[in-house]
C-alpha cells in the first residue's frame, strides 16, 4: 500500500472486481494515524449500477506479515461498519479485498470524512460541547439492536459479559510468555467487585479520542471498528477513561454529570448501572481487549515469531496501564463495597 | 570487556543523536513517528538495562519471604537465568493471589498487593513520562 506508483492500478482493479466501470483513481497518498493498519487516501471516479460517483476515499489495510500490532479480520470489520453506519456517525465501508488479491494485502475501502482529529479540534475549539456529543455517540453505539449486527461478531457464550472479560484477564495473566501477577490480581479483584448488570450490546473496544474525529457540524465521528464485539457496553466508557489518562484531556471529566445524564437518557440505564464508580470499574475491565492484543504481540516477539518497534513500544505502554489499574482498584474498593 | 561507558550511557547517547542529528533529516510522517518511538524506547531500555537484574533479584527475595518459598540455589547472574527465577517467583505470586481472593483472606491480599506496588514503582521508573506517539 506504500507503493505510490502501483496503488492507483490496484485500487482500480478492486473497483472493477466489484462491478464498477469507467474507473479513474488519482491523488493517492499515505496517511498517518492508523496505528494498527496501513492507511491511504485517494480520489476516485467510477460508475456502479448505472450511477457515476466521484469522491475521496480511504484505504485501510493489513501491515506486512509479522509487523501487525494486533491481529484482526478485515471482513469482520467491513461487515461491522456496514451494520453500524445506519445508526452511528461513521464513514461507511464501500468495498472489501479480503484476500488482498487486488490491493496486495487484506484491505477495505471507506468513504472519506472531512473531519479533524479530536485532540487538535479541542485545542482550537475547547471541550465544553463534547461531553454531550460523546454521550450521544456512545449512546448511539450502545443502543444498536443486536440483531442488526453481524452474526459472526463475538459475544459471551452464556450471556455473562463481565465473566467473559474477567476470563480474558485471567487467560492473559496465565498464557503470556511470563507470569503476570498484576494481571492476576486485577482479574481476581474484578470478579470480587462486580457492578449491577446491563443487557448485552455493541462494544467498540477501542473507544477513544484516537478513534474519533470531529466533523464540520461539531459532532463526533466514530472510526476503526476492528475490535468490536457484543458485550457489556460500559466497557467502552471505561476504556475511554483509561485512554484519556494516557492521552488527555478526558472529555467525560469536563462535565461528568451532563455526560452521564445524557448517556442514561439514551440507553435507559439506571444510576446504579452507570455512575462514576461503575465507570472506574470499567476503566479497568474494559481495557483488556486491546491490552490482550498488545501483550500477545509482545509475546510473539519474545518467541521470535515477529518483531517491530511498534509492537515493543505499545506493549511497553501497558506498564502505564498496570499502575493505573492498581490505583483504580485501590480507590474503588472502599467505594464499591466499603472495604476488603 | 570494556564496561564503561555503561550500557545505559551508550543507549542515551544513541537516543540523543537520533533526535538531534537523524530526525531533522527524516521527511516522511510515518518515519518521524517511528524515530520518536525508537528514541523513547531506547531511553526506557537504558533505564531498564541499568537496574533490571537488581530489581528482579530484590523482587524474588521479597516474594520468597512473603510466600515462605525456599530460595532457588542457582547463583548465575546471566540475564536468562535471572529471568527464569523471576518468572518462577511471579508464577508463585500469581497462584498465591488467586488463592487469597478465593479464600477472601483480605490480609494476604493486602500483603501480596504490597509486593505488586513495588513492581509498579520499578515499572514506572522504566517508563518515565508517558508521551504517546503514533496515535491520532
């Protein structure tokens, strides 16, 4: 995907394989910011089903073998984006090259959204409008009917989303290339301090300002659905807060009451089900999807199966997580059960 | 062997040169991000190289004392050998944590958490100030 000379012809081949004609591709350029996937942007004109379309599009593809930070499936991501796009502010997925026969690597073509990265937007415009916008984005994601989502999307086998996530914490602690007693402590602590349950719903699993844009209307746009599952939607709120500790500011902290009120209004959750203490519980629980992928990448590197600076760099950042999780369990023990 | 300048001094000098000499000549955004990640990792590796055998050895002794484990008689200080002993101690600590929670033994949970707190202190010294690069 980095070969600027070849890529217009490859994109043309993908479009023609999907029944498009009169295809013209130009302005192909590599994008930064897609930390787990290769990203590029280009202009295209093509005719499909008798209608001619011109626009700017994004190509999102797998890195070369052995360099992937996390291992995810482009077909599932493509299906998820198409399923959630009617409900959520997100650029739709248009075409898929699952095998990489046209693009040279597994890739999907997505509509381009003329929007700005969230953190620079906050620097220029302030944060005051975003707690409500974030509640509306999270609420929209978390109220998508499960039956509208791809059947292949992972979900808890017995409906116990918390139990499933806690099991992942245990498995990550037990299966890594070395023992991880902090992970084991967190797994046991989470199991001993479960909050009131909510119905299963859509979980983005990398719900952070890094995967949001702000469009021209000032609305938040969700992107990057490669880690999505069905589970406890509050995992996204916890993950958002965890990520915001590492990459501030925390939009929720700008007005937590307003955020929670609007989020409860959209989702129908009660104050017992979503409150500041519960969000902090999920701050710990909700990171495990991404953390397991990062630790797995580091484990593969330790076994000599892969290797890149990005893998080592991102696994190293789990050190920050370990300190944050332990601090959160300390702070919440008293709040959730008055001791132990 | 020539032991000085030390490993951490050499790694820090490499990180300095990467930023001051190499990075200004790098034009691509992806390569700039990578160079900055390498600089951060190199400085972390410098701090880790300076202390990791000492820290692991201290932690092993603390875990042995807390769990009443018999110390491993091996006295090799080669990194792989220390890593093996550290991994065995960490596994024993993980098992003890799970058992303490299952028994709802809050005293033992608190005792083991104190061991983890020292591990976190060491990890934070390796990490230094966190400044994420490469994400939007």
